[in-house]
């Protein structure tokens, strides 16, 4: 996912750590009949569902049946426990359906390309909108409703469906993606990182050192979810067991970046709820929080490999306030000692933040020297020539599909290179020096 810095130069562009707040839980007393409803109107994100493009995307994928079927199932719940079971079941089914469609299993449901990540995104919003406005006869507290929404988010994003085979001989890879974003600019937008997650989930990559099982999850483009610890909650159970972690998002136009350094700063760009945050990335134990974290992906090997048609760069540039300084300075070769972060190589938006959180978690778990982890920024997914106007353009075109398929294939190739390098140790590129592209800004 691109950052505000990416937007300026380009266009649009994987409890937790102790102390992070977990989502509220519901007790039996919280689900008793209430005198006042806890129902809420649709969110900013959910209201976009009523636009023509999302409705067309749902129709042309067969995912237009998801919300009505979910609403009927929910209406049949006679207790909070039953409602929770329905939400968990239907959320998990939506994720499985999206993965199956992306990987060619089952009916396509329409003429929309199977690799498309958008049906999952819009169908999920239809489901969350139903939960938000649902008023069951048995009563539903605000806390109980929030718990249902949290369960739905986790299950429909694959966050609690990460499973690896037991025993030796199979490497374990974890890849994360994101929802579409900047939807008020163009509601038709797809996110190639989310499409990559769907395409790779549960697949096996054959490497020179044997098979590698890939598991994936998708994250929201919302500041508050990250502050509540959704990244740490999802990743922490798996990091001690996996061989590679790659967070992925959409970045610059026409290129792929392996981001060398991540910064502890939120730059304020609006999220999918049109909310802005300008602050230090909020994490547990802020007293020990570093300003910077670094990739342990084999970036030099990735850059040198032939992985696809998009050029791949080792991006070392950051923006910092130098020690003793007062204003931000771009540092093409990375941060200087004692500096304060203002943007990592991946900017100051949620793509930088997921990379920062994942690598900070790696370090706090004592895995820095064992676990290759870092961030891959994909090219911006562009519509074809003549289909660039959001007001008049089609929701898809052949070039749009080709671009997305090529990005998915190249990320898969990058993951293959990275996992094959695992036996050499994650620090094998530590002395590679500054990137030849160090002068580029994000």
C-alpha cells in the first residue's frame, strides 16, 4: 500500500505484545435484553457499498448473494452464542470462497477475473453492515456487537485460519496483504497485495531446498485496527514457527521495492474511514520502542534475481529528524544515529506501519537473527489506457487483469527467492551496502 509520500510522487500507490488492548469480549450478562439498542449506522467504508461499481463487482463475481444469505442466517439466531457461531462460520466461509475463486476452484460466479480481490472486500463490508444494524429480539449490547464484528473481521480475512503442516521437511511462509484503499478517489480500485494473499493462501512453492507452505492473511486500511493490535494478534502465534514473513502492500508506479528500514511514525494520510493519525506508532511498552526497525529479507538476492517484468529495488531511503535537529531530512542511505523517524522506506502510512509492527514483533521475540522478515511494495495496479477516468471507466479491463496477474506472479517469485536463501541466514545481505537506488524517495 502506498503512503502519502508515495502519493506525492506516484499516485495511489503480512494480546499480542504484552499490554496491547484486545478486542472487548461479551459475557452472558452483556447479551441480555436491553432497553436501548446498540445498533449503529453504516460506517464511511460501508456506505461506499451503495455505489454502482461495488455493486457491479459483486454481481459479476457471484458475491452479491453473500450478504442476503448472511442476513437470513443471522435473523435466525435466537441467542448470542448462536449468533457468534453464525458469524464465525459465515466469515470463514467467505474467506474460503474468495481463496477458492482466486485459485480456480469451484464456480467463477460471473465473468469477473478470478484473481480479483475486490469481491471479498465488498462482500465483507456488506456483512459488517448487517451486524452493525442488526437488532435481535434477545437484545445486543454494544460490547457484544463489537465482539461479533471483531470475529467477522478475523475470520473473513484469514487471520485465524493460518495452519501449517507438522513435522520437518516443509518450510513455513507467512504473507500478508491489504484491502483496497483511496476509494473516494476511485471506488473501482483493487489492491494487488490482497489479490496476492488470495492467490497464495495454502499453496506450496517448490524451492531448491524443498517445499514451502504459504499461509496468508489480509488486513484493513484503518489506523484504529492497527492501534488495537490486529497485526500482533495475528502474527505473534506464528512467528516463532515460520521460516519467512513478508508483509506486502501497493507502492509506487511501475516498480517493486524491498524496503530496508521501517519508521515509528504515522504521517496522517486518511484511511478507509477517512480518519487521520499523526503520531508515533502506538505499540506496547513504548519506553523500549525503537524509532527504526530493519528488514532481514535477503534484499540483495531478491534484487539480483529475475523475478518478473517489474524492476525491483533495494530502497534504503528514509525521512528523519536528525539528532539535535528540528526539521525532517531525507536520508537516501538510511537513518543516522539518534534520529527520530518521520518516514520509513515505505513511507508513513499503514504499509510502513505493518512492516514496522511485524519486524518489531520479530525483534521483541528474539528472532532477529533467525527469521527473515520485511516488506515488499508492489507496483500500483493500473487500469488500461482509455479506462482511467473513475467517473466513466469500466470496473475491469484486459490490461488491468494482466497487470494484477503479473504482480501476483512476481511476488510469488520474490517469496521463492527469499525462502531459498533462508538456509544462508537472514543476514546474508547485511554487508551489501547502500542500494544503487538510494537516492529515490518514497
